[in-house]
């Protein structure tokens, strides 16, 4: 005769064990989901969960359903600065007088902050965007707005306040 708390048969014991195990796994799954939601929520105070700004017209802002959790942001994640916070030097490496001034006006009209306009010390065959280390995303956004600058290069020696230095080369379209 089975004991007071023992199941009536081995089959009912297996069924009871399966129910208990299923309930425990379900509870663990809910806790994991809750933790992932809380970790990925972010409040934006530390700057790591802010959205990346893009000038791309094809970027959708509507959320898309996903069954897998998004990766957590890391401390090295940086947001792309808006144009009005990107200091740009415009230098002319051609023989065309006033080209840096005219180009700087176009760049400023797109919302960028012009910090210097002048002549480069030598000629350059290709129009180039030099960017501060860690600011390639700003250079790419600039290149999207101004595709006539065809080369991207990191430059560690940019002065304070300058994120990008654009040098107008011989390939820059005239007129």
C-alpha cells in the first residue's frame, strides 16, 4: 500500500514529475525574459542606449517584430553626432581660388559647423574626408551628404573642436 503522499501508480508519478518540471522550466524562462527586457530597456542617461542618428532616407523608424533578444549595448557604442555638432575644416588643395569658401558655405547650409576655411599646403588628387579616431560614422554620414568627397581616412592629429577635415582635391567637380 502506497504511503500517504505517494502517487497511486508509477504512471501518475511520472506525470506529476513532468508537470512539476514543466512548471519550473516555465518559471525560469519567464525570469530570463524579464531580465533581458530590463537590461535592454535602458534609460539613455549613460548615452549607450540612445538611437543612432542617420541621414539615410531608407531607414525605417517603425519597430519590427523579433523573436530573438537584441544585443545589449556596450560602453564602446557611440551615437553619430548630429551635423550641427560636427566641427568641419574645409581646405582647398586645388588651384581654383575661393573653392574652399564656396564649399564651406554648402557644407554649412547642410547644418555642419565650419571651424576653419583655408588652403591645403599641397595639391591632392582625390577629395578626401579626414576624421578623428572613433568618428568614422560622422565621416560616412558626411560622405552620404557630399558624395564628391570620395576618400575616407582616419587622422589622429586633428585640432580640438574638429571632427572632420575635408580637403578638396583635383577630382572635385567644378562649377
